[in-house]
C-alpha cells in the first residue's frame, strides 16, 4: 500500500490560501492570461481572490504584483477589434478591458503594484522567470498563470531555491491550486505532443515552434529533477486514437472551432421522400459521389432507421424520419465531413446521403461492432450470460477504450452531448464504439437530446435550447464510467429516496457509496457496496469527489484524460503487488475488500466458496476479527427459513420469522374463516365450527350454530305451537313442541288444555274482525298474542288506574 | 451452496422498473367468452414481456380484480415470478372504485419497497378495464378518481382506461383520465390490446427513466377507438 498511497496523494492538486503570499517577505504575481480567463470553472475566482487579499495587502503594504508588462498586454488586447473573433475570444478581450479598469483603481488604492518589471524582456513570461530567479533567494513567491510551460519553469526554479516558489492557477473559490508534479508533467507532455502535431500538420505558427523548442528540454529537466513517471502522451495519442488517416485531402484533420454562441433554433427541412430498403441513394463527400443501395433495415431508433449498405458490409446508413430531417443535422454532418476524420471505434460520418431528388436524408458511417452497453454490461443477468468470463480488469479495459474515444473527440472540440448506454457499444474484444454522430455538439450546433441519468444538475429545460458545457459533459462521462464498473448501477441510487425522480437525486448530490467516513446506511441494497469497495482508493476518491455534493471535484470534474490516467493506473494494479485481494478482479465480489495485504482471507466452511471470508480490522484492539462464516452465510444464518428475509436470530422461532410462523401454524377455519392455530382445528374447522348432530333432527351442525344442542331450524320449530293438539276448552292450539317434549321427558301425560298446561285460563279468542282497541297502540304490543303460551300468560290488561287516566285524557 | 439468490433479484437487478398494475373487471357481465379472452390476453402479455429483452428485466406486473368486491390476485413480481392464469371466475357486481383503490394501495406499497431498497423505477402504469357501469360504493369511486387524477397531475402515474364493448361507461372512465381519452375496445380485441401494451412497456424500458415516453397511439388503429 505504501508507494501507492504516496502516488495517490501526489496526484491531487495542493490548494493554498492566497493570503499566505501577501504577508511580509512574500510576493504574489499574476500573469496576463489569468485576467483573460473565460473558463467557467474558474469564473469569479480571481475576484474572490482579490476580495480575500485586499485588507491584508493594504495592512502589510504588500500589494499583489501585476507587472507593467502585463498591464501593457491587457491594454493591447482590450484595444483589439473583436468583430472577427469567436465569442470566447471576444469575451476574453472584453474581460481584459474590465480588469484594466479594476487594476487602475486597485493600484490607486495601493493594493495592486504595477510598477514592477520594467525590464527589457519582450514577453511577460520571461519577465516572471527573471523575477523569480532574481528574488528567489529573498521572498516566498507565487505566480498565478494558466500557462503550463511557465508553471514548469517556476517549478524547476522552486526546486533549486531555499524559498517557497510556486506557480498555480486560481480556483473558483479564490484559492490557489498548484498541480502535482506528475500531473503538471503529463499536461506538459500532452501540450508538447499537441504542438508537435500542429507543426507536422502544417498548422503550426511561429509561436508554436518556439514553444516546442522550449518545452522539450524543459520536460527532460523536469523528469530529472522530479521523480515523475514517463508517459507516452504523444504515442498514445497517435496510436490508439488516430489510426493511419486517409491520404491527405484538401482539408487536414484538425479541431473544430470553439463556438460559445448557440445557432438559431433548428428547423425541419422541406418535406421530401424518405428512402427505404431497396432504394438507391447517393453518398456524397466534399470530394466524391457514389451510388448507394439501401439494404435490410437493421434497426429503428427515435430519430430514424439504420440500414445496411448493399455490397459494402463495412458501412451502414442512418436515414432520418421526416420529423428529424433538420437543418442542424444536415449542417453538422456537412461540418464533420469537411474534416477528414477516421478513427477505430468512432462512427464518424463517411458521406452524406441524398435521395433521388438530391435532398439530404441521412448519412453513412462505419459499421460498429458489438452491442449497446444497455444490452450488455448494464444488465447483470444478461451480462453474466453473454460474457461469463469477464473480470474486473476487462471492465477497466472497456472504460479505457471509452475514455480514449471521448478524449479524442474532446480534443477536436466535439462534445458527445447525449452520452448514454445506448450510444456506446462494446464487442467481445472490449472494443468500444461511439455512435450517434448526428447528435454531437459541434461549433454552436447543440445536442438536441439527452438522458436524465446522465444530465448534470446545471442543465435545465430543453436540451436543444442551450449549448452544453464541457463540465456538464464530464458529469456524463463520470456517470458512464461508474455504471460500467458497477454494471448498470446509478451513482445516485440510494435507499430511502424516491427512485423515480432522477433529476432530484442528481441535484441533491447525495452519493451514498461509502468513502473514508463511516458506512452510509443509504447505500442501495444488494452487492453494489462490495463492488464499490473493491475499487482502488484513487478511483473511489475521484468518483466520490465528483459525485458527492461536498466533493472537491463536484464542479471541477475530472477530464477524460484525467480519468484515463486513473484507469490506466487501475489497470496496472491487476497482477501487481497491490493486487492482494483475490476477489478484487471479480466483477461481482460478495464481500468487502481486504484492508491490507496481510489481512486474513479464508474460504467459507459452510458454503465452501473460495476467499469468501475476510478479516475485519478492529481499530481498538489493533487486530483482525475473523468471522466464522461468510457474509451471505451469516445473513442466511439468521434468515427466516420460509421467506428468506434476513431477521435477527432472537426474533426467529423454529428458524422462522413471526409472520411465517403465523402463516405456517395458523389456518383459516373452513367454516367461519377465522384464523386459528392449526393445532386447535379438527377437519379444517375451528372448535366453534365443529360439526355436532342436532339432538332433534340429527343434522350435523356447527357447534356455534347450536342452541341447547339444537340446530336453528329445530329451535324455531320447538317454539311453535303444535297445531295438531287443541285445547279442550277453547279449541285452539295451546302447547309448543318444546313443552310437549318436556312433559314426555318427565314421563307425564301431555296436558289437554291451556289451564292444565300453563296454569292459566284460556286466552281471549283473537277476533280478526274486531277493530283494534284504542289502547293497543299505547300499551300492549299485539305480537304478545302470538307468543308461545308458555311465555304468554293471560292477556295483559291495563290497570284500572291506567284506564281511568286514559279515559280522562281522551 | 444454499444461497438465497431468488429473494434478492429485486436488488441485484439495477434496471429501473416499470410497475404495471392491471385492474380488471370480473363482474358477472364478463362471464363467458369475454373473461376467457381477457385471461388469454393477460397470459399473452406475460409471454410477450418474457420474450422482450428490455421489458424482461424492467416490467413488474400486479393484477387486481373487482366484482362485488376487490381482491389482489397477483402482487407485483418480475416476469420470472409471475404465474400464468388458468381462469378467472366472473361473477357479481362492478366495484370499480374499490378495485382502483386496492390497485393504488398495492402500487404505493411497491413504490415504498423500491425506495427502501434504493431501486429505481419509471412512472407506474395503471390499466383499468371494465365492461359496465360501476355499482360499488360511490364514495370509493370518487376517492379512486381523486387519487388517480392527482397522481396523473403530478406525473406519478400513467393511466389507461379501457372500455370493453358497448356497455362500458365511458364517461366514468373519462373521469379517471383527464389528459387522454379512454379507449373502447372493438369487439374482443384483448389480444391486440395486450400486444400493444407489451410493446409500450418495452418501449418505456428502452427509454431512460424521466424521459417523456411517447406512446404509439397510431398502433391503436384498427382495434380500438379513442
């Protein structure tokens, strides 16, 4: 871990407070290009820096030094006519003018010193080097400059000086960032490679020649002085990114212009016929024309269809549908074709397709190999089926291949815009293809489409209504890398959040994967946390700082080249001494990563899986705790045997959770449906619903429905009067079945009249024709009369007093 | 190696889900040919999702039936865990409001399962099919309409109200869907409808969550009336 730790630390920029360099015996200098910087990442940083320093500088009588040379250059720039310039350049010139005014007033207040540096150097660069050489023994000095070469020169001076001599850039928060040796060296290497290429391509200006002459020996000196690792920026650039290009055409490959002004809104082209399979069309480039026959349709997308080319397997044709044949698309294809671009893995347009009427309908491009990431790596179940033997190293290779293409496109000032798993393809050899050239953002033509998961929080509204910034593109690049390594998991997936609102998840910036601090309980469920834990520290740090809202790179995201460095380093770990955990090369590890090379790793005695158990470091005891079972077996140990849900062992009874025990031990009674422990049930019925024969009729009846052993029918029947037996006195039915049975059960004769049965006289005969008595409504309910005689004694009569009162009040 | 992989397929699959709830009228009037065709249509829907690469990993289906009461006959499950339906017994009244409320309750429960586990999902779908007039509790019906229209307004639900045959009460279905008019199936075009539905599900699962999904309304032609 030792050496890697160091190199990891070295790669992050050091950040200083600017105040440090305006105290006594310190000097702070600012170069021209800082005042003309239009990079949005550093926007406002200089203003903040002045704000932080002003009071201290005045107190110490030690103003920030802006040499008169710089002032002269700013004055010269601000006097230029900007009408011919790109927007960006014009903005820089405008800024120069603004700062000039601000510096004047700063100087008047004594907070800016511009009186220094009246030397005879033609360039401010040399002036600074002179100043630092001359005063390097006396002051601690810092130079703010965006020029890589100048930063290298100062760095070399600093290495030889007793004093603290640094050169850096200004951050958005007004602090100073000083890049690490390795990063500075690599930047310079790339700059040299870029310049050399320009010169080779005949685009070099005299300034470039001078720069190359200075940089080459500087790089050698730098390498000797600082223990930096050699990189072959030049060769990687040329080998993997630019394949042997076609014989030189009228235009040479070169970057597109950087345009910051959005083109006018896109418009549909006038309707024309849309060709289909079997139709002949024309493929046109600025130099050539050829007849193309559309072959079978290969796919339908949101903007049109893709066809094979009859007789040319290497090419495919994208034909736009009528709603996507637009001016912007036509112009973009034309623009791309005006540069001779060819690269393995990037589907640059190879010709513009015109229909039989000569109208633009689509374009040809090389046939990409492989399948969309969406249909492979992003779907674990399918991925395991399609590429069962892939390891983590293979996924890292995919990332590298992707990054190489992106870095190349970015170097051409092309933004991919809509980076998503459907626009990136990968084949079994891990070659990545970037498709969908017509949606790229080039020279002010916006990318009109987007994908929410890959959309930075700063993008609002319609995609076509604004140009994307490179920062926003870098967000998509980081997201894609994460989703390749973690096979489809979204960086902002987290437990406890509404998983349908992607924009909100991104805007909140709560990256839940654990880094350094305590484990985040919001990490999404599943083995994702293990996959994350096995990434190297440096890669995790870069991801965390990019995705987390508190990360240092959340607004200054890593470039494709920076990621490339990180992933190449990651690739080199496999098989090296740092590769001490055998599970780190698995795409789907099932436990956390081993802490150190000496961390004990065992097979699991229960499931038998190799390397399944890893010792857990205990900070307090300074030793490893070694679990007896692997994570899954431990989980399973206290899982409910029925539903499989992990449960605390104390809550399990007979190996099952309460819910499953209930399901298993209880059942619904077949009769009443009441949930009942099965041990109390007989024949599927609860005790209340057990069948018992009615003691009268013998029908099996649920116990609960019996009343004194009789079913409801028999109960009803027994309360009825026996119509076959009539009272000898009044010739009316007088005795209920129940009552009869009572006499029989006692061995007595059944009585013959009301009087003998009930010890009461016969009731008055109910006269159906008689009018209701006036008092009936107030006193006696008439149903009394139909009640069984046993319960119905003599007809209730009103007391004399009642009748008297009734009469009085009537 | 007795690992409980099955129970984990919810969290081990990072594909954002498309929860689809079918809320089906199984009242007495559906008896006979209609209910058989409907069951066949649902099974066909399952098969089509199973065979579609994108929908396979994304779709989760639940089924609520309503007649004199509402009941959940299939809780949300991925296509591999869905049991094909043998038959549904059509009988009783048309407690439509109760059915929709149960469907929404089931959906809410599923959404909270997703959230607790950190699983991503698309705007859920509610497919409401009836061939008659609702005759359950009118308070439940009003509550269901209110809930559905609120969710639709917040873009948290896509609703497909489908009338089966000429007796379906289209005016009630219309109240469930202020934005899109309900569909009336021509005859018994269940097969065509479910084919269209499975295609729409796979179209959504190919898109990225949050995208406004354009439904293939032209694909409806021939078997449905808007």
